[in-house]
């Protein structure tokens, strides 16, 4: 029998590339530090695009334009936390104004070159997909199932 699902969570994320570097935000939670694509939780009744626009502003004070669905990542933790992450391509309207925003879990941000991404703790672990994109400007899969990594 499979893992019992404790709860389902929807997290929206955005891929922003500047000068062939991927923007990531660093979160600190429960004594752990890790990197994520900018984004976050979707409020009940909130459209995904609106959630992503709000999250980019809360995390980085960036105004973005959503360019379309990139892929969807799905993962389930051993405890049964089931997470779906629709991931969109975005463009920043005010990239020169980037700075940490009001979300206190976000402690840093950085643009990463292709040769440094494998060194990161990136959640969910979409390093392979991001490396392919940075190298070739393409995404091979629209649905990505990832194992949970703690």
C-alpha cells in the first residue's frame, strides 16, 4: 500500500533567467537553509498567475510578467505531504530594483550560473531540468515526478 496523504499543498514557482543565470531564493526554516525557485503558496480562490505575481513581490520586490507554464513538479514526502508545483516562465519588469522583500523566510537571493547549480540544496530537486534549460533553452518534460529529499 502507498503512503497515506496527510495534506495536499499547491506551490507556484517562477523561472527567471538573466544573462543566462537562474534566479533562486534562499529559505531558512526549522534550522535548515535551502534554495528554491521564487514563489510560494496559493491562497484559496487565487489564480496561479496572481499568486506568482504576489509571491515575487513579497519575496524580492519584483514586478513580473508571467510568460506561460513551464512544467509541473510533483513530490510526496515519507510523512505524506503531497506537493504540486506549477512552474512558470517569468520576466521581471524592474530587475534593477531587486531586493529582499517582506517574506521573513527568504534570507537571500542570487543568480546562479549553470556550473554552480549542482552544488546547491535545491527543493524540489529540479537541478537536472534547470541545467537542460540553461544549456539548450528547452524543457524536455512538462510533468516531473521527484523523490522527496530532506
